[in-house]
């Protein structure tokens, strides 16, 4: 299998925590041909989409140590056509530049892209979750997305709740997530103005979301693969911080999915696969879906440590099955076939 990871720069990888390097390491251990590149390296020449790729030079034996692997890996750089790969794995940090998807449009019928180009186009920001049809609010808390300051102020004033969550539409890793309270309304206009106009010459969308009781105790991250949960943990924030993201200093512990969590995962999993989102991270609080990360969900290292598993093995098992099935079925291949198989086994 030839696989290309479109990701953040290799120099920014933290081998002690990074999820992407664990997936890459598993590919290399299995003797797959692995290349990494960055969105800025994409190009088109003579109607062929290429990228300047760093190919990992194969070694006779791959160390089991992630830190040693990161430190000792050797690369060979060459311009490579993207349609020469079996799999392209999108692992860049949000927000996603939609021009990247325009490049990938040209090869999406020839290569298995995880996640699907059209799925990423629809789901790569928080509007995907906010717009999910859930009239009874059984799965998702009431959510508002706007850049109209007066409208957002009215939403806060009319809310029956004392507290709401406010965050930027394009944030990730917990950046910009705060709790606002009606008792501090004299500060909220200024906060909204800052969030909307934080970039000179540009206005930005803001999310307001009903506060869910228990949010102060953290959230649950669920890793979804092909519509099914394969691992989960609870993230707890540090004292005095609403953010439970590990990158923001949160801690982690084991978590067993509740009946409500499993119902949510099943319903959301069906939509994810239908939309071409085969690998994602769900963030839940008290059985409600808060966010979906479809670009670079983390926590593999922590789930592996807590449960003594290796989720990257399941991920690569799945990709190998996809590639094998694509080769057998060729033009008739549909990823949903694998989802149907997984559902029938569960």
C-alpha cells in the first residue's frame, strides 16, 4: 500500500503525544510505502496534481519506540503524482484551506481519501454539527452561529439559561472557548466585538451554545472509524479552566460509553459514513454532541495508554481492507460496503 499523509510540518510533531506519527509508524512497521507532505506543497503540472513529498526510507527493522522513530527517520524528497497513491490521509490542523480540496478533486475518483473530499468540504468546520437535524435536541445542544453582534446579544439576553458557551467558528484545540454569564452582560458586547473583529479587515463567525450541566467536569472524546466507536476517554480541565483539551492542559481518564452515548454514536456514525467521513473524533458532554473533529483528531496515545491497546492497528487494518476491496471491485467500490459489513458484525 502506498499512502500519503497531508499534514502539519514534520518539525512540529510532538512524538510524546502526537497521533499522526503513531499512524505513520504503524504503516512503516507493516512495510507500506509512506510519504508525507503539506498542503502548501500541492501543485498541478500538465494537468497532473502533484506534491513535493518526503518519502520515508525503508529500514530493515523499525524500532518500536515512537520517539526513536521520529528522531532517526530518514527521508527522500521527490515530486510525486497524487494519483499514484492508494490512500491519502488528511491530517492537517483546522481550519482547512478549501483550495486544498480543489486540488484533491482532480484525483478523488482514483485514490481513497480519508476523509472524502466532499465530506471534508461539508464537515471541516463547526457548522456541520450545528446544522445537524435534531429538532428534539436529544443529541445536540441548541447552537447559534452568526457574526451579527446585535443578534448574538439578543440570543444571550433571551436565553433561559444563566450560562452559555462562546467560541470562534474556526477554533481548534480548545482555543477561544469561554463560558459567558448573564450576570456579566456589561462585558459581553465587548467580548463579542473582539471575537467578531479579531482580525483586521475581516469579520468572523461566533458560536453560542447552550451550557450543558456537567461541562465543568470536562468532556468525552470518542474516536470513530467507519461509523463505529473504537476508543474513548474522559478529558478533565485544569482548575479554573472550562477547556478540557489535552493541548490546553487537561487530564485524561478511562471512560465507558453510556447507553445514550452509544445511541448518539450510532446515529452520528451513520451520517458520517454517508457523508464520507470515515475517521473522526466526537466530543460529548452528558450524552450530547458538542463538536466533531474530521481533520486531525488526537488522543490516540492516551487511549492506547489507558486501555493498553494500539488504535493505530485498527486504523491501518481498515485502510488495508479498503485498498484490497478497491482493487477487487475497481469501479464498483463504495466505502459504505465496509460500513455495512462492520454493522452486521456488531
